[in-house]
C-alpha cells in the first residue's frame, strides 16, 4: 500500500492547493519591463549606444567586440535583466480563466524547458575549450 501525501496550504478557513503562479496583473508589469528592455537592447546592439550614467570604474584600454564603448558600463546587464524579468513575469502570470489543462500544459512546458536548459548547459560545459 502506497501512502500518497497531499499537503495543502491553509489560507484562512479553507484548504487550497498551493499556486505557484503570479497574479494576472504581473502580465502587465512584465510588458512594462520587457518593452524598454527590448528598446535598450536595440540601442545597445545596433546603435552602439550605452547610457553614460551607467559607467563605472576607469575607462578600459581594451576596445573589442565585448567592450564596445571602451568603458565599463552596466547598460547590457540592465537590459538583459529587464528582458528576462519581463519574460518571467509574462510567462508565469496566471490567466483569469485558468483550467486544469492549462496548468498541465504549463507544467509540461516548464519541464521541457528545464531539460533543454540542462542538456544545453552540459554541452557547453563539455565543449568549452578555453
């Protein structure tokens, strides 16, 4: 006999299953973060523009493809943080009419994404020859 434990979270006087999704308003917050992130990415990648107020430290003598501006600058880090945070908020915000099928599809998609990320990471680690 297998004992199946299902531990619900106590909310008020009712017992509910835990929900690990953001509220629906986070989809809007995600868009608000994603759109400036994409605009900053366009400016940084295609126009070679970096915000001067994000410079830190002394100017770098190296001017190569990784350090386009010649300065130590946080523009690319801020940009990728905005994009990733916005996409996470959009992807993991709950829909207003959430069904069991939607939850199952999200779980499968998340499982597949974790597996692909794991395989991709292992391949990069193995093939890294630096």
